[in-house]
C-alpha cells in the first residue's frame, strides 16, 4: 500500500508525511529527494538546465519504480509527491491506479504564509509577485489535484500532526 500526498508547494506534504510515517511506522519517501539521490543532481539543476518536461519524465519514472502495479504486493510506504507531479498525465495515472492519494488542500493565504516561513528552493515560483504566482498556478492545478486524490483534507489552521491524525481517521473509513 502506498499513501501518496499531493498538494501545492508549501502545503506541507513532507512535514505531514513525516508525522504520518511516525503514526503508521511506514517509511517516508520524498519524490524530490529520491530523484536528487538517484540522478545525483538537484531539482533546480534538472529544471533549469534540462527543462521542466524532462523533470516531469523523471518524476514518472521514479513513480514507476516506487509503486506496484495493481494486484502486486509491495511494502507499505508514505510517498510525498512534488507539487507539480500530477500535472503530467502519465504520473497522475500511476498515482490514481497504484496509490491511495491524499490532497492536502490549502488556501492561497496559507500557502503563501508557509512558503514565506520556509522558502526552500523552488525554481517554478521564481520571479514576480509570490502571491500572484501561487494563485495562478494553483488555479491551473486545482482540478487535477481534486480529480486524482481519493481523499481531500482541508489543512488551513491544522498543525502537521493534526493533519496526519485526520488522515489516519479518514483512511480508517476507506
Ligand atoms: C514543483 C514542486 C517542488 C519540486 C519542483 C517543482 C512544482 O516540490 O518538485 O520544484 O511544480 O510544484 P514541492 O511541492 O515539494 O516544493
């Protein structure tokens, strides 16, 4: 069983993933970290030198490697996706078919606040006004997050721990 966490940059996928891993005792894999480790390059380098489409192909290949086809058994894991992983239809298909995907849904206000608190290295948010960029990219992606996820959790006002506890309860109901 793979529990995949999706959501916009700054929605807390990795942080909620860590809490969920502690509660379930399943290992946590971060898709960005996996790609950086296996390719020996940073996400920034891949996107800025090879382009976003190549990065999206690498995400699809990583998802293939980390998940099992329906009917195959594999060890359970928590998988924190990148914020744009589902924009590639091939990746969205793998996530839909092979994982229980949870969308950490947050408002633009929450996302901007989180991104300002822990800026990280996010080449796709560079340039221009952060709030405008987040709002327009989220508007492009929201339908894809919502149609791919099996569970949607509104995270505004929740701590990472509370979000993980809600997910545990929702998984129990599924
Ligand atoms: C991206 C999100 C990033 C990373 C890359 C592209 C996106 O992951 O995969 O910079 O397109 O939203 P996080 O959501 O973990 O920041």
